[in-house]
């Protein structure tokens, strides 16, 4: 990998991407591969962990394959899941994941591997990536966003840019600074507790649903699996704050089949918790700025779909930036990005919100997953039909 992480930050770039995890690193990589000068910054450390289900939907795996980075995920020891199992109360549904070309199953890489791999690909494409750097403000010129103010090694730097992309998560500072409006918000949400266990199968993703209950396991790197449980946010506030290990164990104990599956396995790390945040869609772009990933479109984590949304969104926004820089009408280019993103959200968010409400009726959960499956097929078709080939670097 060519080293562009120690070079001085230049005074101007075509694009500055705020956030360098899945959404931001992918966007920086795609823009750099299109020949644009790109700076991506992130306040966290290179290769650091973050709260995540780790899971990639088939469309997300397809994106990594098209970009030439899936082999690095495989070489990093990420297992491939060939089955997904759903327990709806006493009913069992098993789904084999068909291989389609290079997409031989489902991958759920640790974020310490996925985000680092995407950053490395962005750097190899020519992007400048800096960690430990925070955005403190935006620059404006004639009503447009024209760059960023960064805190670099304790000093304030002003960096000019033709476009600024906010890839800085649910609590996006870019969205806050530009006043991006929330155009849709769901009512339901769930709280989730995550931990990592060893001793579970590495080729199957398991989901358990009961009356007002949800839990599951997702195989990831280093012989571990993510074990997660979901609950209503009010239950989390009442019983889990400061007590997440016991709260997770109590929820697992309410699902006897999951207890049996975990027999002989053991927790090997700490616990992380998500207290709940209703899904939302924000205004996706404006004069000189755009939002990608959770900054612009967020679904409840019971969907295990956030990373895939980030990867697809990165390609959509990169196409819009490149087209507008090449002379296309800005409103047309970014309007297409926002319409595609919002169409994905409209298909996926309603069934996810129903599942996140943790309904008592298993028929509601089952029908919602059928609806989600149709949305997953639509995403795959979007990638195959709308996105041109992107050369692997």
C-alpha cells in the first residue's frame, strides 16, 4: 500500500469526505478511482473498532467483489455463511444462500478489518486519509459549502473543496452544520446488546424471534460470532443501563432454543449496547454538500443492513459527484442519487420498523422478512443494472 497518511494535508481538494469508515472510505476510494483529489478524515484511530452487527447483505458482498476488495476480507479470515436460520417461536425456516459468481455467501467482517481494508483501498487509489482529525466547521462561498475547518494536531486548518461529503454517522456534524432536514422518521426502534462468543458454527447466521423478543448470532473473524439481543428501549433503560451482561443473559434465557445453541460456547469479550434510535431519512444533498451512510439514511440495527446501505450509498453519491464535476447538471445528478437512496429506504424501512417494534405476533415478523427479501433483490438488481464497472486497484 502506498503511504499517503503521513503527507501534509493540502490546502484544497476536489472533495473532502468527513468520516472514513465504511461509507466514507468507500466514497473516498470511488472518487479517487475517478481521478479526483480526495481527502477523507476521521476522528477515530485507523483500524479501530466500532459498534456494529458486522453483517453484509448479498448486495454488500457484491459491491466488495466489484471493487476488488473482497479477497482481502477473505484473507483476513472472515468466514462465509451459506445458511440463514429463522426461529419464529416454534416455527423454523432455513434458507440456503445461493452462490452467484464471486458472491459465494454472506460475510460479516469485524469492523477492525472491513474499515481498514476500505481505507487501504482508498489510499491505494490516491486518496489522502487522515485519522485523529476532527471537523469543527464548514467553509462557505456565495451560498455554497466550499470546504471544511479541521482540527489537526491541535491546530485549526481551513481546507477548500468543491464538495464536502458527510459520512460521519447518525449524529452527523455535517448534517447539523448544513441544517439538513429530516424528511422521514420511523416511530419504532429497538435497543440492542452485543457481545462476541467463541464455539459457535462459522457457516450459519441464526435469528430467534419470540413474543416481544429477538436475538441471534452472526459468525465473524477470529473464530468468534456476534451474539446480540434486542429489547424495547424502555426495557433497556429500566434494566440494562450499567447492567448489560446480565440483561443480555436474561433475554437469552427467555429463548430456550437459543440457550441450547449457545451451550458449550462462551463470551470472550466485553459488551456493547445501542439504546435505540428511530430510523430516519435526511435531506441528501445541497449546494456543495451531500450525506452518505448513516448520516443521511439510518435503519434500526435489527435489519443488519447498515453496512450494505453505506456501500451502495457510496457508489450512488460518488456517481453524482463525478457526473456533476464532469459538467452534468448538479440538481439532476444529485437528485438521481437522492431518488435512488430514498427508493431503497421506502422499500426497506417499513418492514424493518415493524420488526424493530418487536411484535407479539410472529406472522407480522415473518411477513416483514418476506418484504425485506424483495427489497434485497431490488438492491442486487440496482447494482447489476445501474452501476458501471469500477476497475479494481
